[in-house]
């Protein structure tokens, strides 16, 4: 019995160790992307929306208001680089419009990734296709918890 318990604990510890190495590597990659990101943005305003140009002339539609920004069809722009580019632009654009944000970059990144993951899994696609990022935090505690976890882990 003791031997079986020792084997189980050893396996669990090894799995935890491997997961922590992967998470550390992903977080390092994300920090590299943030630190090396170009802070000049090409965008235009059209019919109350902001069209941000991403890599390869790909455009993403953003709808800003006083409390949140909606990323229209966020699942189409799901690469890590694109998501960080959107987050950096959103924070810059908000400051220019006088909006305040209490959320950090990893938290905003995590919520966009959460939307994209849920959309890819087919979960409530009519609600997860567009991503509504509140400037303070999502009203739902479980979305905040999942977003923070995804942001910290670096998924």
C-alpha cells in the first residue's frame, strides 16, 4: 500500500513539474511577444467602429463604449501575436479616449483566449463568437477566474 501511494505521488509530482515547465515557457513566450511588439498601430474609424489592421493587412472590428470594447468575430484573429496586438491597441486607444482600465494585459488576453477556445469547442457560438471585454472585469466571477488562469498560464 505504501509503495503504491509513493508511486502515485511520484507520478503526480512529475506531472505537476512538467505542467509548470510548459506554463513557464508559454508565459516567457508571451512576455517576449509583449516586449517586442510594435507600438505603432494602423487603424481607421468607420461608422462608430474602429478597424485595426493586424498582420498581413487582416482587419479586426472593435466597438468601444464607456465600459467595454467588443471584438467582432474574435475567433478569426486567434493567434497569440494578434491577440496581444489587439490588447495593446485597445489599452492605447482607451487612454486616448479617456477611458480607464483596471485590467492588466494578461487578464485581457486570457478573456479573449477563453472566448476563442469556447468558440472552437462549439460552446454557445452565438455568444462566444464576439468578445466583450469590460474595462474593469467581467460581471461573472467564473469568467474572471478562467481569464486570469489562462492569462497567467500563458495558453
